[in-house]
């Protein structure tokens, strides 16, 4: 069988046994036996530790290539929690060691994005195969994420030109729209539409994304992709953003009172809004006035915001989190996607952009990217929402790959509040 250069490098590296392993196991005899087997297979054993705390310390200091982690260990934090932290904080893949594989534990391990498990007592061949597979998988994920960073630059330029083309308006027409937009709020031309968010496990509607609509008196319905950039440039996104936030929170509260299951509401924040001082205060005040529990509000931010990486952004994110709202990273994969953003900012949700979902089942590249995103997000304890699900085939793929939630025309396009209530009665 022919190997690609990458595979050859990988093969060479694993054959040269440059792999440094940390063993986390509180039964010394088992740990020593494992260590002997690993050494016989040519791996370097950096250390053997027996608690989650010691494992975190050793991972930080010794930077192993791989951690072999007993699921049941003594101490404050168990194996799965320790593994999640090691992966989240240091990006080191973890393989679980387990005496028996009950479904519940394995499911929990799977949900944290583990790289596999080996059963005690360890069979050398199985051990070697599991380690090789885990390292290969990890390498692939790193490469996919690196390629996303390049792909996003291209996609960003493309998006800009599409936006300009789509606007199809010269400076003067833009000015007219801008002028009209100043009065849109006053004249009650803006509306909020809601698109259901469906939990894939049981196909229940568990939330709604609030999306702006502008019913222009002469031009008819204008898309938010057209008028939001204008509102941003004209410096009027602030009041528009506050308006939709209030409207959406009040709507969510009213649904909460009238229908049994609590619905979450998602509101988009634009970059300009985010750069406004006092945003967290506005959000807190709105929640107070509408009497909506903060955990029912998701705020969606795009990656372009994080690129700024300014102190203001960091502070704002912390302030918003301290209110108790949840933060989602929107359009994931199109912007400056990088694992580091997910690691460095306290997001709760990743929304995979619809360009990745479109005809996924026919595109092996997209399949690998989506699987990597879901795996990583779960490793970091984030929920994953797939956007723009249009076909049953896409839905089945997402269910099979443990995506948490989905949104798209397959379920419903964004609809008015009245129409949305029909779903709540179903
Ligand atoms: P977004 O946040 O990514 O919102 C999702 C968009 O995908 C919505 O477009 C929605 O109608 C569309 N969509 C949902 N399911 C499907 C599907 O199955 N297939 C396809 N092809 N499209 C689907 P919409 O409502 O036109 O909004 C476009 C963008 O405008 C939003 O993208 C968001 O970036 C922005 N936007 C909308 N409302 C607001 C707002 O209140 N504030 C801010 N800052 N931006 C907003
Ligand atoms: Ca959104
Ligand atoms: Ca989106």
C-alpha cells in the first residue's frame, strides 16, 4: 500500500518511538506492568502518577504526547474530568484505561471526546494499535484545524465580495437605505422572526434564534445581511441591537409563562455592538426588566470579534459570562476558526456554519471537518449546533455523529412569533 508523505512521517515518528507517555493509574502494580509493556513497544514513559491533580501538574510541566488515564482514580477529580481538563488546557490526547467497560462510563468518556480506551489487563498488540490510532486521529484533527485557518481567510474575502455584489447598491443608494433605516425602528418596520432549535436526541424544540427582518415600505422585505452592515456603518446598530434583545427576551418570557417547557432564546450580537462600553449592563438590565432567567439567553458572537483579541473584548466576555448568560460562537468554520479561540474564551456553544452542513454526506472533506469540530467541542464541554440543516440525510449524519442541536429549513425557516407558537402547541 502506498503511503502519503504525511503518513510516512507519522509512521517514521511512531516507529522511532519518540512518543512520550504519561501514565495515570493509582494501582502501582498495574502501572508498572503497563510501563514495562510500553517500554517494550518502544515508547518513553515520562512518569507514573496516581491522582488527577498530579496528572494535571505533570501534563503542564512535562508536556507528554499522550496520556493513559485510569477512569477510576482516587482524589478530588475522577479520570474523565481530569482527561477533559488535560485535553482542554494542553491539547494532549488521552486514552482511558478501564477494568470493565460499562455502557454508561464509556458513553461519558465518548462524550468528552476521548481517543479510545484499552481494557485491563493490557494486551500489547491492542495497546499499540489503540495508541497509534489515537495519535493518528489527533494529528488529523490538528491538521484540519490548521487548514481551517487558511480556508477562512479565503472564505472571508469571498464573503466580502459577495456582500458587495449582493448589496448591488452604489454609494447613493446605500445612503438612501441608511436614511430609511434611521426611521425603521420608529415606524415599526423592524420585526423579529424566530427559528426553532431542535435537540437531536429527542427532536424536541428547545430554543429559538431571534432574527431581524426589515419590512421596507417601498422595497419589501430586506435581508439582515444587507441592512445590518449598513446599520453598523451608520452607527445605529446599538439601538437596533437593544431593541431586538428586549423584544426577544420579552417573547421568551411570555412563552415560558404560557407553555410548559422552558425555551432558550438566542440573540446575535454584532461586532460594533460588542465594542460598545456598557453592553453587559444593557444585557443585565434587559433580563431584569423582562424577568427572564439569564441561563435562558444565548448570545451569539462571530469569530471576527475574537481576532481583535483586545482587552476590551476579553473584559466584555467575562462581564457577560458573569451575568449568567451563555455564549455561542456563530458561523464556526468560516471565520478565524482556531482551536485556541475555543480554549481561551469561555464559550458554551459552537454553531457550525451552514456551508459545512450543505451536502455533507457527499463530501469526505466536510465530514472530517464536522467530526473534528464536534469531537473537539465535546472535549471542551461545549454543545454543538448545526446550522442550515435542509435534508433528512444531513440530519441522520449529524445524529450519528453526536451533534447536540440543529436548526434549518428541514424543521422550519425563521417565522413570526405567532407562527412559532404553533410549534409549541405540538
Ligand atoms: P446567522 O446568525 O448565521 O443566522 C442564520 C441564518 O441562516 C438566517 O438568515 C437563517 O434564515 C438562515 N437559515 C436558517 N436555516 C437555513 C437553512 O436550512 N438553509 C439556508 N440556506 N439558510 C438557513 P437571516 O435571517 O437572513 O440572517 C442572516 C444573518 O443576519 C444572520 O446570520 C446574522 O448574522 C444577521 N442577523 C440577523 N438578525 C440579527 C440581529 O438581530 N443582530 C445581528 N447583529 N445580526 C443579525
Ligand atoms: Ca446566529
Ligand atoms: Ca450562523
